[in-house]
């Protein structure tokens, strides 16, 4: 699709102007070493890029929320999935008419969403070239209304086992991409289940559950193909439920998540829906896009093709 702006403009006639929200702590601080190289590539392509570094958790959202976006052709998250999550939520604090296209430079520990754009983790050169082409498409955005706050996400939302593993992975980020795998294996040894009650497009589901993941895109973490059937522009969310099972069975299931074959296990169920409500248990922490925000009960809706993204 053609890129839309607040003002009629073509960067074939003038320099492309981008606002870059750069996370210097992404990839356990390794991203900052790439900053000058990234700036040089932008300059070499004739892109006018304004870089704003983040200084604390949530700062990316604050920066975007407080910025007049009318002067820019696009908004770019330079970091991991958490940086993209903050940028998205800052953007969605603006009226819909003022929202500009979003891009990403994958230089974080986990860059799951980048895979939907055929970008490998740390492929920042290819990401800058993709931005330079200026092509966009409309994708779905997920709106969440939790018990204590509201937010938006693009990738996945977890509850249960995956959230606990994510908390452990945060402490292991100095191991790089292996952190998510190590954390998940650790949680296998400490597996717990909980009584889940949810509505999937109005149909009530009850199960003794280990985790639930509600996916807009296919990947989570670094290489986990959690929702192989998901699409970022079909107006549907993929709900993956893992019922209680033995540790031995979970150890057999775990490596299949890399290829998406876990959906063939009898303990795993997958459904697609536009609207999901998690009713019980209350007070469980949610994990959207590698972050931790909100508690159950929660109301989750798919906003079909609501965001323009550089592709």
C-alpha cells in the first residue's frame, strides 16, 4: 500500500524524516556499540533521523507520547520487542489521525516480531534498508484492558508458565539469546498449573492449565514458533492453551516449540478468535511482548489492520 502522511509529501522529492527511539540497554547493553554504525548508514542513505535514547523502563512510551509526530514520516523502535512495545503504546496515546507508520531495528535480546518482516535478530543493516524503501502495510494491533491498566501489543501475550520463565530470563539476559531457552528449561522443573476460566468469542473454556498465549504473530522469545498459524493482518488472534501434564511430557514438548510441532500434542489446543476474556484466576501477571504489565481478569480484542508498518 502507499504510505500515508499527516501532510501530503513524498520523500522521493525530499529527505525521509524518521524519529528513532533507541534503547542503549537493549541486548544487555550491546546495542549501544552499534549506534554510530546505524547513524552512519542512515546518513549514507540520505535519511534525516532524529535519535532519542531511552533512560529507564517506560521511557520510550513517554518520549513518543510527548512528541509532536507531524514533523516525521515514521517512528522507529531500535531495540528489542520491549522497545517496540513501549513505542507502540506511546503512539497509541495520540489520536488515530495523528499516528504515523512504525518501523523497527532489531538489536535486542529478543526480536520475535522482526521475523514477521523477514528480519533476523541483529539484522540492523537490512532493517535500515527496509525503512529507506518506504513501503508500508497495514497490520493488526491487539488492545488489552486488564484489571489494573490498559495497553496495546503486536506480538504475543502470555499468562502462567511463560510469564514466570520470562521473569527468570530477565535475570539471565547476559547469556544473550540463550537466556529464554535456559529460563524455560528451569521452569519445566518448577512446573505449576492453575484453574483457567476464559471466554473465546463468547464460548466458555475451563481447564487445569499450564500456560495460555494469545498471539498476533508467530514467534515469541527468540526462536519459539509458538503460533505457527498466526497472521498479523487477518483480524484474528491465535489462542494457545497448554493443559496440565507431567514434567516428563513437558520436557518432550519443549523442543518442539522451535518448529511449531507442539500444536500436535494432545495437551495443546489452538483456537482463533477476535475477542478473548480471561476471567479466572484473578491477579495473575501478564506478559505482553517480552514485558510484564497488567493482571487478570483481562479483556483482549483484535483491531484489524489498525497500524501502518514499514515492510
